[in-house]
């Protein structure tokens, strides 16, 4: 069984919500697979709007000395729910941060669902929801 490990990265506050003025929070981190660089993730939400959920963007492939041209990016939307987070793959169109070209090709939902990349991305998101206290605080808060 593969050993996935999470390393916390940074965070920043951006923009303002038009309805309440709250800022959007973006956090990021890194995932290792059996000790090697495997993925980068970004999670983004608006403070005070738990009902709107959050978006998680996961970049897979070509990390840790691999070919950057192999990287693909999967975007997911998550809604907190008392029975556990509800997660859905969404079309990736908007980069999560400046310089996002390094994250790889943004995949559309149809390019992810039912394919091996979906399992890889969901494995990363599951790890993030359990091991990144910033994200867990929003999702399970």
C-alpha cells in the first residue's frame, strides 16, 4: 500500500465577498508518495460562508524531478455536511494562484471522472481533509 504524507505550505487572504466583505482564504501544501514528491494542493474558501463550501485544486505528476509537462490539475468542490464532506469534480478553468501554469493542464470533469487520475486526486483530498488543520477546521468546523 502506498504511503501518502502531507506537508503544510503557506496561506494568504485575498479579495472581498460582495455580500459581506469577508476575505477569501487560500492554503496550500505538498504531498509525498513513498517519500517522493507527488502532488501540490490549494484549498480556497470565503471566511464566514461555510454553506458555499470550498474548492480544492490538486496538481499531480511530474513532481520531484519528473517532467513538468506530465502534470495535470484536478479541481473539486466540497460542501461540508454533517454526514461527511460532499465532494464533486468540477471543470478546471481558473488557476488557483498566479503562475499556475507550473501546475499543469487543467482537466475538465469529463477527463477525470471514471479514470485513474480521479482516484489519485481523491486520495490527496482525503489526506488534506484529515491532515491539514486549516482545511479540516473549515470542513468539519
